[in-house]
C-alpha cells in the first residue's frame, strides 16, 4: 500500500472516530418538553424546565449551562420545608444510567438571567456541559404558559 493511501485511510479513520464521538455525546442525554417561561415585561429572570434523561450506561453529571441568549444560567431547586418555601443553587445535576430528572415549577429548574436579545425569539439554544467536558445542545421553546 502506498504512503498516500495509508495517510488517506488514517485520516478517514480519525474523522470517522471524531464524528462517532460527537454523535454519542449528543445521544447520552435527551431533554424532552424543554421550555422557558417568558417573564413579564421588565423582568430579567426567567426559569427553564424539561425532562432530562440519561441514555448512556454511565453516570452523567451536568455542571454548567450556558447560552448566547442569556447572561448566565444556573441549576436551582425550590422546595417547601416546614411550611417555608425556599430556593437554593445546585452545583450540578447527577443522572444515573437510565435516570430522568424532571425540571418543573416548584422543583428543580434552570434559573436564567438577563436575556441578551432585543426581540424575543420563539426558541433558544442552551448548552449543557458535563463533568467530563462533553456538551449537549438543547432547543428550548419560549412560552408564556406551561405546555399542555
């Protein structure tokens, strides 16, 4: 086999491996029913919801959320303890293999700060980063009310 054919074969294998790795990262996490509640005029905080499911055989720990559409995004949890409602920041969201985490009003949610758009879009992209550095891009619809 000539050196040129060997180099082409090696390049093809490397490209195929990169494509496979990228595809598998996107398939590790599925987010369904992804939506962001549109805030009242002048309000700079929004909340995001959805069902995050780990489709991989490994534990996935989401450690960051980011979007060009917002200044910052954090993981939060609202709860009522002894009749007192509180909300606190979560450092990460851990999903065991096959497990789902429901982000919903009154529970876990994305706390989204300061929209960076002038005209409200119909949807926004939010990227999630796991502990290993893999990223997952998810489209969230912007809605006034929860989907039915």
